[in-house]
């Protein structure tokens, strides 16, 4: 693992990045909403020159996610697919999983119980 960068928002969302075997792992901690999503959006941005970006988003530390977070993840998934890559979600908390299931996000973006499962899929 390498490349541990962290960013945080004044509203309490903390985001860290690391890579493992060429896969970017983005871990978010706190609430993802309109006022706090900037660090996550920045961490998930796919560079224009990226080829086949592979990203796992670790949601185990997320206590709340509203439609802003849902839209952010959908946009990140589309960007990854557009560059012939993929995005996977891992370890959503019960509250976040409920939100994902309510809007059908879990049927659009693959979601796994753990980061390890997401990496191995």
C-alpha cells in the first residue's frame, strides 16, 4: 500500500487515499452531504489521462449520506466506466446501505461487505 493522502472538510468529512495492487482505495469518515462532499469529490475525480482507473470506496466510516453522496458516487462510477475502469463500494454502514438500497444504488454500483471482498471481485 502506498499514497496515503488525506483531505477533510470543515463540516467533518475526512477522506484518505491509498493504493493496493494498482487499485485506489478511498476511505471516507463522517457525513456525506451537500456541505461536506468536496473532499470526496476531489478524491474520486478521474484524471483526463487516466486509463482503466480502478477504485474501491470504503464507506465503513460514513455515518450519513444524502442524495449528494449518491449523485457523487454515480458520477464517479460513470467517469470510471468512461475511462474503461470501475468503481466498487465496500463496507457500507447500516444507515448508508439502507439509503443505497432505497434509491437502488446497490444495483447500479457493485457493493461488497468488506474492502478485501471488493478488491478480490
